[in-house]
């Protein structure tokens, strides 16, 4: 898992704090978003809760499906 490196440096993953709100605004469940992006449902849960930091491809896929700029996902 990619979060190991950040734990070794003493940094806490931040995930995507606005992902849940953006997903719900589109009326999508976690399962539907997983199907539409190809990202595993448990990975999406970890991104929403901050247990895992996103990879660049996560941001591209989620921004495209949710029809938002990538910056909206991370800020």
C-alpha cells in the first residue's frame, strides 16, 4: 500500500476530503462510482476517509466521472 512511505516519514494521509460530497451530489453510491471509474470500492472508501492518499490516476478518473476539476477533489 502506498501509505507506508508516508507513515515512515511521520505524515498522515489526507485522502480526498471532498470526494464523498461530490459523489453524493451526483447521486452515486460507492459501488456505482467504482463501476464507472474502475477503482475498487474499498480504495474509494479509503480515499474518502483519509486512510489512503490518491494516486494521480485516481484524480484523473474521479474528476472525469464526477465532471469536476481535479483541484476540487483535493482542496
